């Protein structure tokens, strides 16, 4: 469904130097597949996500969705950012409806759907509140609802739980898996957390930095539905160890 | 309990400044009497009160005239500054054209410009409003423009990811974000509007508190001039507070976006 073919991305830094963020990245993502991108800072995983989302264009190669080259943000793509990035002046309901309003497609059905989504993530009764009245976890839940309000086929998530505390993070991880099971979507998920990637993904794409490229793609053969108990399984252990080795090299494991 | 302490705090907020002013006036009165300062130099508050009170009717009409000029000048500042700031921030080319012109309008001494404006626009309300506008609008434009470009890149990115048009980006993201900046500009503009209106009245008017100050000092009615001065500062305070209240009532989120919720 999503085809990334030989994509490279070079940024012009402020002092005029060219910074190569991605080189020769190729990746095929199937419909309703959950793919996690992991790697150290500067490996270009967020850039890759932005390329798929049409927020930035590749310097070389091609990104396409169902055969159409991505040249700008598409209406069938939903974004969840690292911070909830809610509009502080708008109510939670208006924040969730924001994409529909921006695209000029807002209808009563969207309002109904927004309320449904908020109920699904446990935010029923908070529709009229403002973001500052919600905790960080609740804000990010609203951020996820916002990404889902247009019922997009593709969900792009850029370290969505990165700014949350560990407990909220686990809670939202479970919630995301439930949402993905209820309404299957193609999900591209950037994270720093290896266990999170393994638990969520069908495939984990491990990236390496300078220039950003794909080091290896690892299939995760854990059955669904998944939960945190699976962390004890040997498939889980093997996958996390393999990813860790790829990122840090085997030396780091011996030291640990 | 919270309500009581809030009420107490509120009372203190009102009481302390009022008490300060009362003490100041008392000291002023005492000094005038003790040192026997002649009223044509510095009149005592009581003399100001009595002499201005004798002219209560005309003073009221002068006050209304000045208020009208201030409000119309302020309104013009608001209506013109907002689109101007949007223009300034949307295109570097337009900014390059407008910025030097803006700076030019600010480098012209308004007092010197006022008589010329009377020649051009006639001896009526219009040149007074234009002078008031010219004095008041500049900080407003700058602060609205600053607000429009201060939007965090994440919010702009959010707009782009939602395929927001340029116009919707301004209307739904940049302008709401700029509201606190708009209000800090408005607070400066309302204060400057009073200054501008008085400057305009010095040069060209047959009524208004500025005109009253000029005529009463010319006829050695110094206490009346002081009375006009006090009314002008009261007007400035009241108008400023109205702006503050409008912000508090209609844009409560703009005051402190990081304050924990009231619930």
C-alpha cells in the first residue's frame, strides 16, 4: 500500500552545509500492517515518517500510496505528533474536529464520530474542557482521537508516547493496540523504545544514522491480541536482543 | 474557603492602589497648605475640585469630546493594524514595502504633522482621529505581527498535515495564537490613544480636554487645567482596565495557558 523506493533526503542546514538525513531507503508496507521505526537519534526515522505524510518531499526516490506519488499531506492520512499539540484556545471536541474543519468536510457525522472516539479513549464528559484542564496522557489521547476523526486509512505516529510517564505510556500502548484491532489501519509508528516497538509491530524497521538508512527489518511473530505478559516470551526477548545488537552493536550487550 | 480568600485578595488588589492614591492626594493638599504654594503654580486638590466643579457642565462636554476622539482613533488603530500585521507576516516582499513606510510614519513628529493634516483634511474631527491613530497604531502592529510569527512550528505543521489553506492557517491557528500579543498591543494602543487625542486637541480643536488645558492655562485658570489633567489620567486608567476586562472575560485562556484547570 505504501511504497518507499530508493528515497534519499538531504537538508540544507542554516550555514549552507548539506546534511544527508536519509539515503537509499526502500520499504513496502502492506495494508493494515503495523510497522515500527526504531533507531538512535539522527537516523532519519521522523524524516521518513514526514515523507510518507507528505510534510516534506524526498530529494531522490519516490514515496507512493496505492500507486499515487505523495506530494502533499493527504486526507486519508492521520498524524499523531510527539507532543499532543492541541490548540489551547479550543475545547477538546473542537480540537478533535480540527482536521475535518481544516479540510472543510465537517459534518454532523464527524461530531458524532468525535464523541464516539472520545468515549472510546475514556474522555467522555471532557468534550467541553480546554486542553490545560487535562493531564498529559489525556491530551495525547485527544491527539489520537483527532488523528482518527476523518477515519484515515493510514496513521502516522511520531513518538506519540515519548513525552509521557512510563505508566501512562503502557496504558496508551494497550489502548492503541485495541484501537488498531477494532478498526484496522496501516500504522507507521516511530519510537525510541525497543520493547514498545516489538510489542506493537508486525515488523520493526531498525535504522542506523549518518546517513539514515535501514539496517534491518525484523518480523515479530507474536500472536495477537498482545499484552505486556508477552515480554516474558522468548520470541519477544529474541527480537529485542536482535534490535539492541543492531543499534548498539554486540559490545553493549556484554557490558550490560 | 477558597472563595473567601479570593475575595480578600481581590479586595486588597482594589484597596491598596486606592489607598496609595488617597495618601498621595492628602500629602499634596497638606504640602500646598503648609508651604502656601500659590494656586497658579501648583493648586491644591481641593482648589482643583472646587474650580473644576464650577465648570462641571462644560468639563463634561469636553470629556465626552475627547473620549469620542480617543475611541475612534483606537478603533481605527485596531481595524487597520490587524490586516496590516497579517500582510507584514505573510510575504517578505510586502513586509519590505510596508516596514519602511511604517517607520517613516513613526519618525514624523505628530505635533508637527497635526496642523498640516488640518490643512489637508479640514478643521473637523477627522485630523484628530488620524493623529490619534498615528500615535497609537504602531506598537499594536508590531505586537500583532510578533504574535503571528510566534506560533510554535508544531501547530503550523499540524495545520499543514490537515491540509489547511493559507487563509485557514491564519484564521484558525495564527490569529488565535496571537490573541495575548494582540491584547498587549491594545493595552499600549489605548494608552497612546489618549496621548494622541490630546496632542491633536492642542493643535486643532474647539472642544476636548486638551483644548480645555490650553485655554484655561491661557486665562490663568490653572486649577481647571489640573482638573482636566486628572480627568485624562482617570480616562486612561478606565479605558485600560476595560481592555484588561475584555481579555479576561472573552479570552481567559490567553492569560495563562499553563495554569492548571479551575475544576
